[in-house]
């Protein structure tokens, strides 16, 4: 049975795979269903863009065809006119089924590389993780246990504290990072002599490793660290605190470290939005008698809402998914004072409870999606097009 798997679009452009001979017929063997499924997904398209993803899909095609030929001696690859991609593939005609025309029609306009990469690296891992959340997977066995993992997580008394800490951390850091980033963006959008230098200094913490930041601030916030020594040198002994060991201050101290690290990143995003606002709007508002606050709140801020929304949602998601800065500074202590959702999930992985850990990740993903989608939708309604 003969299938045409590629064609030359023109002499100047890269040739691309097309639908399987436009016949939609694929030989099926019970033991080779995985190969059939892979060939279906990889070949059910008409055009593909010449890109790195194109190279990935072409290499995958060659690998699958060679594997098929090793399994079936009667199968062979006939070189065609397309360099690096077989044009004609001869498959053994055992049993044949016809692909759904609707599926072919839906996939014709889609780049096969995007479908392949998204399926292998995003959709498939998510589905596997969801499946394992219903099992007692421990790397040796994975028996189906239903909702037991979710019941164990919900009934765990420490999960309520971890969820509360996660929400507090998210609210405090999101307000701090976005608020300070907005203030820095407005200030550094002016004509200053050292403007570019100050922008670089503000953004620099974002490129430092989070673990390195945690280690440095652990030393700074030590009871005999640099910060307390500074306060004592000024005679402000009452301000010297146990920043990371006091149950009332530990979480807020870590929030401060997170705000310091990522405010500059939000500053860059919002600054890009500010520079996209035409100066004519500001001039017209000034002529109408608006003061500086009115010009910002009534004119500038509605126009930078897309950038503000981006910074806000990124900060919100980062707060809900926090893990590294907690581990690098307090490791969840003292006690469970700074335990968050991800540290609880990490604990399940440490105890080889892989199914329960995957259930925790599923719950966290749902929480992140609900917060992110709702906040993005609310802010997006107020956006104004330039």
C-alpha cells in the first residue's frame, strides 16, 4: 500500500509533509497501534512552517518510519524529492481503516509541529499527572485508589495552614511587587540624568538566582546579621528582630525578599506600557487643566492596563506557586509558619507518596487557574485600546 507523505511547495521554499496521500487510509495492526497513532498525528496536516519545530517533527517522522521498517521487513522507505524527509512510504497492507474526514479537515490548517510539541511536552504530562493523582503510585506500583489522595490532602490539618500562608504570601507579594514596580516605572519614565543606570539597578535582582538571594538574605536577616547591626548602630535596638525565626515575622520577611527580587521585573513590563502611550494624550489633558494625579489616573493608567494586567497576573501566579524562596530562607519554618502548598507537595514527594503529591499539584493547578483567569478577566474589562 503506497502513501505520499511529502511534496515540494516551490523551488525556493522548504518542502513540507502533506496529508497521507489524501486517501486517509492507514494500515492497522493490533501490536502496532502506537505507531499508527503517531503517524496519524504527525502526518495529518497539509503545510508546515520551516522552523525549529519543523525539524523536530521531521526527525520524529524519520525515527518512526525507521522503527516501523525494523518491525516489518516488508516495509521500506523510498527516498523522494524532499531533502531529509521521505516522500513515499510503503506500508504493509494488512488491515486498513479510514481516518475521520472531520479530523483531517480540522488539522489541515494547523502546524503539525505545534500539535506534536504541545501534545508531547504539555498535554500528555498533564494527563499522566492527573491519572497518577488517582493512584498510589510510588515508582513500583500504581494501583487505582479513586479520590483517596484528595481526601487525605483535604483532611490533613496542616494543609489549611499551608493554604492560608499561600494566600497571604500571594496577596502581600502581588500588591508589593506590582505597586512598587508601578512606582518605579512612573519615576524612571521621566527624563533623568542616570535614568538608564537606575533602570538597570532596579532590574538586576530579577536575574539573580533565587537560591543565592535566599542565602544572602538569610545572613542579612539573622538575629546578628547586617540589618540588626545597622539598627543597633543607630540606637534603634527596639527594631532589631528575629526576622526569620519569629513566628509573627517570618512569613512577612520572606514576602519582603520576594518583593525586592521581582519589583524590577514588573517595572520593566509597566515601563514598556508607559512608553507606548502617545505624549499627545498627556498634553491634551494638561491643556484641559488636569493635574498630575488626574493625568495619571484618568489618562495614563487606563492606557497601560494591558501591561499592568500582565504584571499583575504574573505576580499572582508566581505567588501561588512559590517554593524556591521559601526553601532557601526558612524551609517552611519555624514549625509550619511559612509552609505553603508547594512545600507540602514537596514533603509528599520526599515520603515517596507520588500519587498524593500529584493530587496536590492538580489542586494547586486548579487554584492557580481560578485566580489567574478571574483576575485577568476582571482587569481586562477596563482596558482601553490605544
